C-alpha cells in the first residue's frame, strides 16, 4: 500500500494505491467530506425540483396524468 498526496481545488486528497500503483481508495479531510456531502444534498434537491417541474409540464400538456395525494405522499 502506498499513499500519494494530491492537491485538488484547495483540497488535500490522498490516493491509496496497490503494489502495482493502481488507485484503490481516496482519503479526503473530514471537513472537505462534509462540504462534499452538503453539495451533493443540494444537487439532489435541485434534481428533485427539476423533475417536479418537468412532471407538471407534462401534466399541463396532457402527456401525463396527475397523481392522487395518497400516491404522492406514499413517495415521501
């Protein structure tokens, strides 16, 4: 096992490689990991909003049927 340090956009990243030098794992500082998780959460929320807007557009165009409130709540 070998640890290789790399600096990426202000983030110190460590790559753990096997004996052949093939990257197997990445280690990032915990604070950076928290920021990554926060950003991913924002991205998931934005994708959900985008999907909802697209669904409303399709309903308005008659391409999709509106779901009942029960079915909508079941998805939550």
